C-alpha cells in the first residue's frame, strides 16, 4: 500500500467508514474508458418510466410537500430521516453515495416508490456547501394546486427537504424507462452508450479471499443482521405480487451497489445496464486487481435466480460478452 492509499484508508477509518479490508491502491481513473463505451461524461440522465412514476406519485397528493407534512412512524420522511447515512468523506464516500444509499433503501422499504438522485450545485446549506458540487434525492408527488406531478428535493446531508439544486447535471431516477420528465431539463442528454463517473478517484480492494468483495457478495453479507445499520424490512411481503412487480432487477443492482460501496468505501463498483444473450440485464461491474497487480473487472448479476419460497434473489458472477449501454459508478 503506497502512502496515498494509506492516507485514504486512515481518513475513512477516522470518519467512521473503516473498510472491511484494507485497500490495495488508488484506482486509475482512465480504466473504465477501456470498456468500449463511446465516451465518459459527468452529466446526463437515465430514462424513467414516466407512466409508472405518475401512477405511484398520484398516491401522495397535496398543495404542499406531502412527504414533509407526513412525519408519522411509517412515513417516507421518518424513514429517510432515520437512515444511517451521516458519515461523509470527500470523493470516497460523499454526497452521491449518500443520495444513492437513500434511494436504494427507500425503494426497498416502499417498493415502486418514485425516487431519484440528482447532481448539480447546492442552492442552500451554508458555507462549505452552498455553491459547491452536490447531490440530492428527488421524490415525486401530485400537486393538486396545479393539477400536475411535481417533485420535492431531499438533502441527505442536511437531513431535510430543500428548495432545489442549481445547474442540474445528472439524474438517475427509478423506476427506469425511456422517458424524460421533470426535473430533467432539455439540455441534459440521455446516458446512452455512456459511462458516468461521479468521482474519478477510487480505491482498489481485493476481489477474492477472506474479506474480499466477492465473498461479501456471494454470501450476501449485507443482509446479515446488524451488518447494515438500516432496517431491511419492506411494507410488502417479498413473495407478494406488489413487491415482485415493483422491486425490479435494477433495484437489486442498486442495492448491491450501495452496500458494497458502504462496506468498501471508494470501491470502483458500478451499475451496468445492457444486454447479454439478447436479454436486458442490470448487473454490477467491479474493478479489482489480480495476483500480479493488474487491473481486472468482473460482472455480478445480483438477481440471477429467484427463490419463490423465500422471495429472495441470489446472485452469480457472470462471464461472457455483454453489450453495455450505460454504466454509472
């Protein structure tokens, strides 16, 4: 481990984000571009299922933000406010990670819930935040005063709703589809055949062996009691059609993405959207190093099989060609 990697590890440890295993080295930022994607950018959007967003958003109605008003025990507000996302380290575990963490857990707690991550420039928050690059969550609902669907903005760092975000650059919204919808402005292009890297600098961790990323995924360690500090219960039984129809395979890819990134902060793991053998796939792409120190990558399909009895998915490392469309890391 070189000095820069040691310093990064110490920073994570002192910030309450000690990795499960020590990192090997700093990840070279140009590696993802060798995957054959047309180019890399820091702005764009992944298309959303507009119809489904409107269906789900119509459940919450009001003339003011219904999520902010509803602070009951089982409310979306209370769940987001109680999430264990307080730790922060610039670059290695920062605002995008916290917004993705919130997004994944809200989707799991409330299957089908229309929520996304949006990056841009902070509009509020005081010195050190206002005017800086930042990321928030967006939540959709139906505003009866204007008879239209709108969104609210939640800041995981401030733990409250905010007025919005300036200079919007990227929107990753679930449920996925092909549509463009508010708050995606017309000057943001789709992330087709593109890689979007929210941070250039990452940390390489061992993929194999005791404590490695592969062991973490194959044994679903993130589902062990006490491993993730946030509850993994859902409002729907995982065997019920409501859960099965609303919790998608791309949710599983986001779910493993956020937990690996939390257990191995700064890990170069992404969500890869593409096709394999003619089928749409949502997988994780993970970079690491082999025994000789050469950079390698693997694909993990977190929803390779579904157990109808338990309602759980099991994953598998996949080899063979994949035609990539979009990757975000």
